[in-house]
C-alpha cells in the first residue's frame, strides 16, 4: 500500500492524498478479479462481471454499479485500482474509495481512465441494480428501477417486484409497480391461469408495453406435414403462393425437412455445366448452343441422366410436392390457452389502436394543415386579396425566421426572445413588404406576369443575401422550455407542444385577419379598393396607401409565420423555397380572395398528404408527388378553387 | 392590316424577314469560327470544355426560342418547359446508358465459359446501370432503351404527349394567366419530385450519367465528339429559328398574338383558342425536348435537379432579359445570361475590394442577377433586344396596320406606347 | 492544353511519350485543384472543405512546398450543379493543368466528374463517406466505405445495444439507398427477419417528422428493442432531432445512430435533448490525441473559435499528406507515377493509429462511435482497430464476387468467380 501512496506522491503535483486507497478491500478485490471484463466494456462479455458484483452480497456493490452506470467510475492507469470520482474541473478529479466512500485525493485526470459503459451495458447494470433499488427510500431511485425493468425485464424481477409492492408508500409509483407486475406475470407467471388473468386485466389497454408483452406470446413457427395435425397449438393454415408464404419459401421448407428434392439456382446450374465441359461439349451438347435457359435446362437434365450431377426437382414436381402437403403455423411462444387469451386481448386492443392511430394521423394532418395555413395566410392577403403574385413570399418567411435567430443572439432567455421576436419579425417584414411594394410592385399592377418575374428576382437576391450574411449552415432557433415535449394522450396519440402552439397561432391569425378585414376601417378600405379602385378613390380613399399597407400587412404575417416555422423546423436561407409552391397551391386550391378558402385549402392539402403517407409509409416523397398531381387535377375540374367568388368580386 | 399583309406575302419569306437570314448568317459564321479555333479540328485556341459550354448554350438558346414562342407570342407563361427539356434529355440518356453498358457487359460475358443467355445479358446490364441505386432489374419504362430509333421517337413523343395532355386539361378548363403559371410550376415540381424517387426507375437523385461517352466511339476523343454535338446544336438552333419565324409570320402567328393580347375577343371572333394554344404548347414542348436531347450528352449527366421549378423560371428570365416577343431576343437573352453566369460563377471575374468589404462575385452574382431581373422588368421591358431597335432606329411596332412578324417585335400595346 | 504545348509535342513527335510528362514536372507552381461547391445547396458542407484545402496548401508551403515548388490552390465553384462538376473538372485538368484535384461531396457529383477524370487521366481525392460499389483508377476514396462506417455501427447496435428491430431512415438518394440495401442484406445475414426492418425515405430538407417518429415508436409494439439507423442528410436532421426530442425518446429506449451527422450539423441544433444518441465516423473533433489538438487549434486560429472540425476534413488531411508524400517519393506529380507511389502510403490518423492506402484506392481507418453531448460534441465510446475499406460490399450477391486491385490486377471491377476484369472504366 505504501507503494501506491508513493506512486501518488510521485505523480501528483496538484494535491496531496488525504488518505490512501484500500487496495485489499473485498470490493476492490472483487473488482480486480473482473478487471479485464470491466475494462473491455462490451455488452457481450460483461455479463459475468455484473453478476459477480450483483450477487456478491456486499453492500458496496450497489455503489459500484451505481457509479459505473453513471460513468463516475475511473481506473488508475498505473495500479489498475478502481475508484469513483467527480470532476473538479477539466483536468482535475476528486477521487473516492469504493471500500468506505472516503475521499482519497484531488488528482490530475491524466493518470486515470474513465470507464464509459455504453447504453447496452448501462441497461444491464440497471437490470442488476433493480433488486437493490425497488425498495430504496428515494422515489427517484425506485422510478429508475422501474425504468430498468421496462427496458430489460428478467424473470427474477417478478419476485422482487411482488415483494416490494406492500411496502410502497407512493401511490403513483405503486400504480406503476402494479402495472409492471401484471406485465411481468404475462411473461413469467408460474401458472397459465395466473398469466391468463394478467392478460385479461389489460382489456383494451393501448400501451405499447402491453402489446410488447402480448405479441411475443403469439410467436409461430411454420411447419409442413402431409396432413394437418390435431394438436391444440396449431394456428393458421397457410396456402403456398399466398402473401404469408411464398411458393419458394414453402418448397424450401419441404427441402429443409427432407420432404422434397432440392432445386437449383441459375448460378449453380451454370457452375455445374461449366464444371462438366468436355471438348467444347456438355453431355454431348455444343457449348456454343447453350445461350438460352431452355438449352441449359436440357443440358443439365442430360447430365443428371448420366449421373454426373444430382437430379433436381422440376416445376411439375415442385407443384406436386406442394399440393401433397399442408403448411401451418404452430404456436411456440406460450401454451395454447395463454396464446388464445393473448390473441383475444390483442384483437380487442387492435381495434382501439386502429381508431387511435386514425386520430393521431388526423392530429398530424391538422398540424401540417396549420403549418401550410400559416405559410399561406400572408399570401392569401397579397395574392388572394390584391392579386399580386409575390414569389418572394417565402423569403419573407425566411426573414422572419432569421429575425428570430438574431433576437436569440442578443436575448438569451428563450421565452422573452420569442416575445420580442414576433413583433420584431412583423416589423421587419412589414418594412420589407412596404419597400418592395413602393419600389417594384406598384409599377406592375397591370402586368401580373411581370410581377411574378420581378418578385422572383427579388426572391433569389434575398436568398443569396441571407446566405452571404448568415452563411449556408442552418441556424438554431430554439423554442422556450415550456414548448418542449409533447402532449401525450396515450401511447399512440400524442402531439408536440410546438405543433399545438403553431395551431393556436394559425387560429389567432385567422381571427386577426377576419377582424382586420371585417371590423376595421383598414379592412373596409381594402375591400373597397380591391373591388373598385376608382370608385374607392372617389370616396376619398387613397388606393396607393391602402395597397401599400395591405401588402405590408401580408408580408408582416409571413414574418411571424417564419418565426413559428423556424421554431418547429429549421432556419436556412432556402427555407422559403420549401413553402412557396405549396403556399400558392393552398391559396389557389382554396379559392383566391377568400380566407376560408385558404383555410379549407390548407386543410385539404394537409389531410391529403398525411392520407397518402398512410397508404405508403415508406416513401414520403411519393406522397408529395401524388398530392401535387391531385391538386393539378383538382384545379382542372374546379379552376376557381373550393370556394369560388361569384359576381363582381370575382372580376376584380 | 390585310392590305399590307397581302402585299408582303408576295415576297419570299427570307426577304420579308431579313432578321432570319442575318441570324442564320451569324450562326453559320460563329459555327465555322468556333470550329477553326477548336482543338478537335482547328488550331486549338478554344478548349474542349469551352466548346461544350458553347454547344450547351446553343441548346439553351433553342429552348429559349420555344419559351419565347409560347410566352412572348402566345402569352402563356409556362414554368414547365425545362421539364420538357429534361424529359428529352432523359429519353436520349436512357439509350446512351443502355448501349454503352451493353457493350461492356457483352465484352465481359464473352470471356465466360458458357455463351450468355439473354437473361444474363439483360441482368448484367441492369445490375451495372441500377446497381448504384441498389436494384438489379429493369423498370418497365426502359422497355425501349435498347433501340436508338425508339428513344429518338421518345425524345419527341414523351414531352409532346405530356404537354398535350396537360395543356388539354388546363386550357379546356380555361385556366389562364398566373394560375396557369402556377399550375405548370406544380407540374414541374411533381415531375422532379417523382424523378427524385429511386422507385421512378430513372436512378433517382443520381440520374443518368456518363452521357458524354458515346457507345462504341470510345476511341474518338472528346475534342471531336464535342464538336459534333456543337454542330448538331447549331443546326438544330438554325432549323428551330426558321421554324419559329415561319410560324409567327403567317396567319397562325397573328392568331396566337391576338390570343396573347385579348383571348376573349379572339374566342368571340370564332377561333378555337384552346386548339391554337394547345398546338403551340405542344410544339414548343417538342422543341424543348429536342434541345434537351442535344444538351445532356454534352453536359454528361442529367438528374432531377435539372428540372426543378427554378430552372423553368430562369428560362423565363432569360427570355425576359433578352426581350420577349422577338425570336432573336430569346436567343440573345439565353446566350448572354448563361455565359455571363458561367463567367461570374467560374471564379474568373475579379473581386472588387471596397476596403471594408470585398465583393466576391461567387457570392454576389446571384444578387446582381436577381436585381437585374427587377430592373429589366421595370425599366426595360423590351430587354436587350430593345437595343436593336435603338441601333436600327426603328420605332416600336405600330399595332394598327403594321406587320407583326418576328422583325418588328411584338409587345403589348400599352408597353409599346410607353 | 496550350498552343505552346501542342507545338512542342508536334516538334518532338517521336518523343511524345516522355516529353509532355517531363515538361509538366518542372512547371512551378504545382497546382492543386479544389472542386467543392461554394454556392448552392451543398455549399453548406463543401465550403469548409475548400477552406481546409487552402489551409493544408498553406501549411505545406510553409514547410517548403513540394519538389522544390510552391503549391497553389486553384479553386473553382461547381455551384452544387452536378453537370458543372464535369465541366469544372475538365477545365481544371485541361485549362488550368492542375496536378491533382481534391473535391466532390455527393456521390452524384463524383459520378459526374468521373468520366472526365478517366478520359483525361486526372487524379481526384474524394473525402466523404459513401456507399461504395465503385473503384476508379483515377479516384482515391479517403472517406469511409460502408464496411468502415455502416457495418461496424450496425454491429454495435446488434451486439452492444441488443437491438432486435431496425428502422432504417434515410433521405431519398443513392447513399442511403445503397447503404440501406447493404444493411438489409447484412441484417438478414445476422438473422433479423425481414418484417423487423422498417425502411423509410424522405425528401431532402424534409421537415414534417411527427408521423415517422410515431411509426418508429410503434415498432416497439412486439416487444423487441428498436434502434434507428439514420442516413438522413443535411438540414432534414434538424427537424428529425427536434421531433425526437419533443417525443421524449431517450437514447436508452430507442437509440439513433447517424451516418451523416457530425459536429458541423449539430451546430444548428440545441443538443441537450439528444444526449446519448449516436453517430459513427472515422473522426470526431473530441479525439484526444496531440495531432488532433494541433489540427483543431490551427483550424480555429485560421477560421474562428466557433468553427468545428469534422470527418471529411480529416479525410482531406490524410489524402493531401499522402499525396504529398507519394509525389515526393515518385519525384514527380505525374498522375501514373503518383498513383503507383500511393499504394501502401502510410500516414498517421488524427485519432491515433495509421491510415494505409490500399490497392483498391481506399484507406484503412478505425471506426469511431460517439454519443452526442450537450455541447454539440461527441463523446467517443467505441473505437475499433483500423478496418480496411472495401470497394465492393460482401453483403450483396452481385458485389460479393467483385474486388478491386489496381496495383497487381490493374482492375477496379474484377470478378473473382470468373477471374475476369469486368471493366477498366467505372460505372457512372
């Protein structure tokens, strides 16, 4: 031991050891005996080391496992002794002895290696720790134990869990324990009756954990026999060539069970033929003629007749063999009674799952619709009301998002910064909109196609300017903490708070739009100017000013939408172009000049896209393609959109 | 109008529209000049890569001509013509890939001990072409890829058919103006999104590449091949120009210009407006497809990014900057903007040091381009072509009685009066 | 090719084979082409590599240049426009007469430049992890092949995390497609059933992730441990990770390993909710070696304190230094001489150990797995021994028979079953 002290003294310059480490303490010796495994730190091999610690019966073992799991265990490079430590600063550790929890010293971290158990090992440690933690006085520790059981349940947990139930003081944790106890009973219950009872207690429960417990019970093995056995554990009968069992698979099953002759792949056939080439001939057939599959089949058959290669099954034989056998599933997950109970429970759950999935999908669609609506509402004003094609609309969204980013650079508090960013984004894009209207758009009111081009020019210029200022890297726009996480209704239906916030924002905008257009003098004047500018002018309204303000208003709303979209997705110079085509389509599909149309358009586009995604979940791109195609067709048959303005307003 | 028109019709086409002859002469001179200066057949002043750039520019001029015909003359601001351009490229690219790969596969299979079966050849080709996207089977749309004539036909038929169907749907439901622009843009977006999918059968985002290597002509240096394509592009542009000029000079041309200026009035006069628009839309789509088929073997690769909506908007911008409603304007615009663009983004343009900030053209060129659209739209609606008017000191067209052929340009009345 | 050059060759018509090469050797400065997009969508990633190359060239010049010449970086901008890569590559090789090119990021840009490189016998170093299935005579692949990133990461999932059900999420383009194909074949090899592999492709820049994340969570319904292997590219990651964080998915429940997310991508994100999720690379900025400390310090001194280093930068670092050493060894920058001198070149990795250039134009590299930390860096939790890069994967039947050996066989696509060279040029 003196030697260790001397080593420390020699290599430590920062602090003197307060006490020496007990190298011969039983826990340290146990650790040393498992040292190789612990340092190798692989989930495949770590099992014995964890078991040794967990079953040692030493009270310190719990500390070791605990510190190891939280990455606080270090090993002295020189002596190989294990300690736990806290980091004083970047280069300094305060190390403690496992034997008695006493502080040893403050040392530089160069002499020590941190043990970094990966998530898999941490899970195993957690599983091993369960026995110590289930009755721990600290509720957080007990929760952790339950987490560990959820992640990696073992048969031994069931007894431990049951034992801890009567002593549980906390009602919430007790409920969680009881639920886990029933789940574990399904998997590890001693009697079938007990398991079936546990299964039935979950009637209609939507938890993923319940299905996770039930589904393994339904595991099947596909078997083949000449006649269907009468055993109780037989499930479905499968037809070869059906979706559940392909013809090739079925035959492979027969071959594997030695019930049929093997078949041969094209590759193997070719190799066999090549192996039997003699004098430019295979079984008397010229090699040069073997340039079709039929010729090769014939040559192979000829070889088989000669006995040089084994005969293989012909298609007819395959069919005959397949028709002579029945294929069926045999339950291997649990005894039949349990399986049937699980099946019944799952059937009951599945209907509810389907309904809830529909509901969740609708929520997603609603959320997507509100995002489209938010992106399009500014356009509904500039394009819908004023008839101005503003291709730079997407860039106004981008400007709003970057405004949010810049505000966050100056105001670190996320809540406050968002509160500042929203009006500021409105102000910035309002200003940009007014400037654009004054400088460019007002000269082009009678030339809509030219407006498209000019605003497109502005769009690419703004995009590139944003790139030059902020760089091409995406910038973070972080939501305040209270918007983190999601509203979880059950394990299937959930929606993130940020999406709810966007939905609320979309509703607010709708209300704002309706209020401004229908209840304010500005709205009245806007409607007057759009319907008949000359008449409006003769009534003392200044159409120029009104158009300027309307355009600014539409642009300002796009800016606020930018903040919201940046919070939920990303802030890049190209984010605007992601939304521009969709936004135009939303407005056009809904019907130009009507905010309810835009709302309907956004809803339709959102639901449609989610609906297509649901049919084809592996390819989101296809969903977007089909959605656009659908919209194109829709516009062919309803060119004026869902809500078409009638009468004079339509001509304006 | 009728008197003048009848009077003019007696003259030969070439004499009535000297600009066509001037254009063809310039094009011929340019082609001969480039050939003399080239590496392949001349003294090697112009590098092969620049020949390719010039050849590609000629193709872009051709598609700009088509755009001018459909937008400048017929008033349909199509944001879909680069999609047709791309389809033409894909059609020819399929044959180029197939044929080149077939040669490689046959060569490698010839060394095998058994003669290859047709399945082996086909699988070998498919694996080589689609291995990159993790597939080894031919999608159905490659059914004709083995045949050059069929794929040549596809260059014309595929864009033409798409334009016909789309145009028929859109025009019959009277979708016009900006709505039509947005709709064509949506079509382009849908097409590019579709092609972006690997399942589309055209190698997804990777597209078709290695198109500059002509099958069986591996020994011919690119310096020569690039000139072949340059000549072909020049020929196509010349023919395209004559065709477009001929179309806009006759009665057909008068009707489509009338449709542009007042569609409803033309319809009331009894003309089948939709049919006229459909013919122009389809014809220009075919021209775009041919231009694309010439362009992409020079570019070497085609992929869905080429037909993203922005490409079609750029096309409109070229025509606008060049001066729409006059055929040479479209050519000037496409050539000028694309070459200047190449120059600025190529890093050759000198940076401007303002002392506190250095303007690097790589960063600021797009800004300049964007702002120049705005200025052209606002202050020079006639575009660069308008300069020709200044030089020849000609007035803007007097819409009441004058010929409205390609020489005089053809702007909206209120613009011309400005 | 200049006129002067042409007339020289014409005059010395009998000596064409040796003279041009010699004439090229003595020309100072030695030009290093940099073919990275400085504008367009890929500028986000590639601009960093352009800066890296300029820094490497400057460092080398400070050391006295190469073969007695100063080096000069010739930077062009292919603007994320794939055909432009071919055009600019041709320009670099014929107009600028560069001796070597460092460039490309996406596979499609590499495939666009490939025919030109092969036609003109150029030399390019490609620094990004890619899907493999290629070995060109004229390209050295200094990024990871699938067996140097994807396969070890999947092994880590299988063995260390005990994942039994896989969600392969990717952006819809060639790298994720091919990588996922290889992984699917590999997982089936390892006994994972087909229905336990969920594949999804999303477009570039995808932002609406709620349904996909919900689908992944729902995979856990049959009681198997779910893991996500993400080949999601670029910006789309931001929305994906934001949604993961919002759904409260902890790395202990559903771990996510990403192949395209590095330090640079994380700088656009608040990573506090992502701690513990994984990435697999051959390099992390947090690697604790003296060489790396020096490299990071030099980078920060040049570019600013908030800049991070990443894996493709290290690939260029290794590639450039190997090229310098090979050219020194060959005594020329002639492409064929340098290429022959490249085989077996060794250079120390920034993460420790030594990278070796193999005859199949790939490197041996260690594979690192890092956990995301709250500060946007990675905590390296696993580092393998150096793995030799494999151009043709062993897990797809068509590729398993192929191998590449430019040194002895002189073929990048050699069929070992039939002992023939399928083709000398590459598939484009």
